[in-house]
């Protein structure tokens, strides 16, 4: 499991190539900034890459804070899959405000 900044944990990303990891870190980092603004009780974000070898890449995300939000999604593109699940969580966070 990779830890980024203490608040972000990436599970199953050990086989992702370094250039893609740079993009992933940027995407996740931008969402985390927004989570911190929208949900001051934000504690941790967990992303779990469950099926990197299949036709569709599956991502599970969990945001913990005052309340736990979860999302799951898939796409043929890793970046789009990450964006989908994180935008679902952002929508949940905004609803609860």
C-alpha cells in the first residue's frame, strides 16, 4: 500500500508505471484539496485498484471523516475510473453539507 501525505492510501497501485503515477497523484491531490474544503472533518482517502489486468479497470474509494462515503466504478482508462469514483464521493460530500 502506498501512502501519500498521510491522508491518502493507494492499494493495488504497485504495478502502475511511474509516469501514470504522477498523473494519478495530481488527480487525487486535487480532489483531496476539494474534500478538505467541503468536509472539514476529512480524515483519510483510500483508493483500491481491484482489477488492473481486466478489460475494465475497477476502482473502489472510501473517504472517512465525520461520515464515511464510498464509491465504486470502472472504466477502460485508469484516469477516468479514478475521476469517476472521486467525483461520486465529491457529490456525496456536497449533499451532506
